[in-house]
C-alpha cells in the first residue's frame, strides 16, 4: 500500500474545472477530476494555515481552544502513527511556517522530510537593508500593527526574490521535484506515504515569467503588484483584474507541477495500489464580497468551502462527484484506515472510504472557524456564522507550547495563566490556560453580528437570511458539536450557548 497527498495553500475552488463553469484552463486539474472522486461539500475546520495542518495530524478541531500553534505533546499525529506501524512517511514542503516557532513540531513527525526555502517572508536571504516592497497593494486600511508587520514581511520577500530568476529556482518546483524523486526511488517498495505540500497559490502571487506572461498583453507591461492585503477592496477594476490574473498565473504553475505527479503515477502504473489525495487548507477571497484574503472578514464559501479529490484503489471510483459533507479532520482517519491502523479515540474525523465508494454520509453538520472569531456551522444547505455576544468576552488559549506564529508568548501574556486539565484530549496533562486578547478580529466579528445564508437559493451569499427557526436549529447543533469537541466552558458563554439559546438578538450599538 502506498499513498500520495498533494496539498496546495489558499486554493479557491471557483477557479477549478469541475467546480465552476467559468474555471480557467487547468488541464491537469481537469485530468485529476477525471481520475478521482471530487467532493462537492468539503469544508475546512480550523483556520488558517497551521491550525488546518494540526487537523491533518490530529483529526480533530483545534480552533475552539487554540490559535496558531505547534502540535502539542498530547496530540495524536497521523504521520507519526503511520511510522510506528511500519509505514515510511516523507514530507516535501516549501511551507516555511513549519520552521517558525508556531509550527516547529510538525515536520519532525515524519520519517524523513525536506524543506525548500524562499516562500513569502521566509527568513532566508539575509539583507541588512532590503528594499521596500513594490509588489504590495495599499495597506492603508489595516490597523497600524498589522501594517508594519506586512511591510516587514514584504521587505523579506523582496530579498528572497533575488534568488528566483529561473523556473527551477522557485520553491514550488523544488518541492514537487523532491516529492517525485521520493516516488521514483520507492516505486517498487511498499508501505509508504509522501506528502507534497506547497505554499502556492498563497500570496504573493509570484509565478515564473514564462507562465505569467501568458496572462498579460506583451505590449503593456503588467503592474508589479502581486500581494493582497487582508482588507476591503478599495482598488479600481484594473488593479483588481491584474491581481486576479496574477492568481490565475500562479494557479497555472501549480497545475503544471500537479501534472508531473500524475505523469509519474501513470508511468509506473501506481494507480493500482496508491491512494491519492489532493487538497488545500482553505480558500481565499480575490475581491469577492469586496474583500481580499482571509481572517478578518466573514468566513465566506470562498474561504471555507474547499476542493478535495481522492482516488482510492480499493474501490476504483473515478470521474464522479460526492455530495456528503466532509472536512479536513477526516483525512487523518482516512489515511490510518487505508494502512490498517487503529484510529485514536480522540480523532473526531471519519474515514472516507464509504463516502468515496457509495457517498454514505459521515456527518450531518460541520463546524469551522478562526480562534477568537465567529463560530460557523453548515449542514450543506445553510451556513450560520455566530458572532460573540461581546468583543471582550472571556477567551483563553490552552497549550503546553506557548508560541505564536513566529514568536514566543511574552511574559506579560503568561503572567495571569493558570493550569487546566479539563479536556479529555489533554490526556491528563496539566496545560497552561492563558488569557487571550481577542482584539481587532473579535471586534470585527462582534460588530458584524450573526449571518445566516441559504446556499441553495443564494450560493453567492449575497443576501443574509432572516429565519429564526433555521437559526435556532443550527445553534442547537452548534452547541452539541462544541460539546463533542470538548470546547472550553467560556466558549459557550462567549457565544450565548450556555443555556441561553433563546438569546438571539444582541445589542451591538454600545461600547
């Protein structure tokens, strides 16, 4: 038995053939859809990048009790479990967050791994005084702290670009080349799993020139901007169109590298005994709903509703679609089941073999969200985004690994922490319970209030629905799923789900 996972970052399903009528020309994604089962109701769970990857390891939500952070000592890890059962696991990645404070315990769970430097603001090329970023859109709509952070990351990215003059210099090229080398070197061996994981098409949308030039008039040099803010769209149509073209160019480059893996599977006839999963952590907004990016706006379908393709050689179903509601948390149990490993009791996800074969559902509803933001639920027909009842309601981080994305928690943040072992998946560990500052994101979520959408009649989520019966039903389901997820007690109070489920209308006009 063999398995290959190809994971992209920030893959918007509305650009992909098989998911959208006006998709761009991506011959290898189309070829992929013809060789696999496509999931039409696949959703992210914990957002964004590293929380989603924690789900890939643990098979359970983490956004209810933790923001961006490492794998914890009490976490189950799918690659690690596979390794303990004689399956060699290999990670080939250019996702540089693995090598920062907030992701440093993930890659070591694999038997072997390789990292390829230079994506986004990877601290790679050392320039004492890097140039100001010319590829960024205006950051004026961001709070001062966010603005300064984006400028810092943009300068590092400008330094990194000096090393990317040829196609083979790009981190994505190296990531796929290494993954393909692993497949070729081990094609006659059994019991292995390789994860080929690229940061693309995450911003900045930088593709090799020979790809990018196809999307622009050669007589009119295209603007240098290829990096979106996480903010409202204020740019004119020409600049918006330019950015969407940049994303399409990078997506085309992703398509080319995807095709190389499909070629290798064809060449060595690996379809006979190789599971293939192609997925993403989340989507991205590219001016839809007048927003760029993710994480500070409502978690619209473009962000949460993800593409997912799976080929399972046991049932050999292909060129078919499935309507069952699935999530990122299902991928770890799917891999463990495929290799005949027991699934840990703490994993919430379900193996997808029967969904792939016969579209037999594994759940009726799904939760998703960012830590400290709204809690969101869908049953496939409706989506409810539940806002906190107060932007200052109690919120805590539960962790034994107090790091943020690229820094440690400060002594001030830790000063009022206590110990807690209230959640069963802590495996009797006493963990730090650290007061969290909800801040900007919590304030935005509170100000927006609850949003309910009918995806059947309003797939673009243009008109919020006013239906108290549907809302109350989904709030009840939300509370039930939170209980099943061992959500901290304060989360129920924070969202008015602590026995006061009739508390639907909230005054959001005060301080």
